[in-house]
């Protein structure tokens, strides 16, 4: 086997290892930004979900920059996601980069729905690329 063939095999194996590691990441893991749509009110909601060992943990806040609070429970089974605060229960489903479902209080009374999109980073991150950019004016004489 020549040197180029060996390098191609090593590169292919390294690439497949990266794909395999990415497949092990769960779709629910990461930062999410969204809102709760209640009956007549809207509440922003930001949260992080992390898989640690054999379990899940998470924290939430009502807007970026506010103090975060841990979820009391987080349960992820396939695409189904369930997490609870001290007063609310969220039951939803991940579909691509969207997580949506219902919100109820702990006794089961429905309070509305929630919807969030995967943020892909920290909840407090500022990205100048997210700001609109406008073309500079050109002047002709």
C-alpha cells in the first residue's frame, strides 16, 4: 500500500469518528430561546439542557442576562422532552432545531404552549453578526 493510500484511509477514519461523535449528541442538548404563549400573555423563556452521564440537567431564565435557576427535573426520551420548575411542567417534542409543547402547573391545569428554537450557543452571548448590516451609501459626482 502506498503512502497516499494510507493517508486517505487515516483521513476517512478520522472523519467518520467525528460524524459518530456528533451523532451521539442529543438534539435536546444545548441552549434554547423561545416563549410561553399563555391565555392572553406572552413570556420569554430561555433555557439550557445538558446530558450528564446517564441523566439530564438544565437551567432556565425568563430573559437573557437574568439569573438562571435550575430545573427541578429534566427527562429526555428520544424526541420527547419534559422538564419542571418549582411551579410549571413543560412537555414537548424536539423537531429539528425547534422544541415545542404544552405548559401546565404542577396539578395539571393547562396554562398554554411553549415554543423555542435551538440557540447554538450561550444564552448571554452577543453576536455582532446578528445585527442588521446595511450597505454603505455611494455618492456620485
